[in-house]
C-alpha cells in the first residue's frame, strides 16, 4: 500500500493546482533529547520543481535536520513534510525506504563510498537495490562528471574531488526527482569544491531540482537561485536571487 501511495502520487505530476510545487513543510518542529533541545520550530516552506535552493545557517541551526526530514531519514515531532504530494509522515519504514530509493538522490559531505568496491560499482549500488542493470547510464554519468577514466579504481586511489564526483554519480543513477546535498564541498579543497559546485550548477541548468545545505554564503549566493537562512531552528530569511552565477 505504501509503495502505491508514493509511486502513484509521483506519476501524477499534472495537477493544475500545485504543478510546480515539489516540497512542502508545514509548521514543522523537531525536538531532540526528550524535549530539551529544539532543532526546528514551526518551519513552513515550499520548494518548486526545477529550483536550486540553498539552506544556509551556522552549525546547529537546524539546516541539516530540514534536509533529513525532506529525505525521509528523520521524522518531525510535529507538522507535515510532503514531497511530490506524498505526506512522508504517513509512510512506514518500508515505504520511506522505497521513497528514498525511487525519488531522492543524496550527496553527503564525507562521500560514504564502500572501500571494497570500485568507483563504478559504488555508482551502481542504488540501481542494483532497485533491481535493474544500469551499466550504460553509470558510464554516461561518469563520463559527464569527468571520472570515467577512474571507473575501475577503488576509493583509496581517488582524490577527494573524484570521490565526491563518484558520490554525485551514485546519487543520480536512479534519475531522482530531488537531489539533496549536505555540505558537499565541506571535505574538499577550494578548487575541488568549486568544481563540484559547477557540476551542481550544470545539473540544475538541465532541470534537476536541488536542495543544498551549506554554511558558506559565497557558495550559496553564487550558485543557488534562492537562499533560505535558518537560525535557531527558524527561517530568518528567504531570498530569491535575481541572477545566480552560471
């Protein structure tokens, strides 16, 4: 039943009333440590299809918590989280796992590549979990990201920038509706970080919806078309930029 709810809703993308809306958080709060610490407090926000949105804020502000809620990796204490019209709060763990597999690509700060698998094998993991062969698409993605020449290398033999590109290819292999990136340049040197952000910009220009978490105002304003600032678990500012760097 959960699988039908998720897939059926995502296939129905022609709804005239909310055709452009992809993500909706309504009065969302998240409390940890038995109610002592509030990570989010009454947050309401929407993200449209095709947007490149950056969530910015200091450490502990709640920005990563927002991303985890949208990914279905965590549940709100109160409020609702909807992605593609599906209320994630109503899904069980199996339904959430299917939802993430079929509709979410996640790029983490620390890559999380399996050390005993080659770069290509790491990219293919989500497709294998979905039960289909995607060798051709994997190599196309790696070609586009400039890492096809290291497809047969293990992570230990890759630079940080190459590892993050492998992680991005892995996130894209199942053609996700939404790409989430949590501090994707945080573990990289400046040059590699700029290259990764340029890649995300190219993906956005091709129509990919991206939700990026960063503490770096320069990166946020140069690449994203919209910047949401989070302070102490609340949205302090929501600015749409006239022109993001291309």
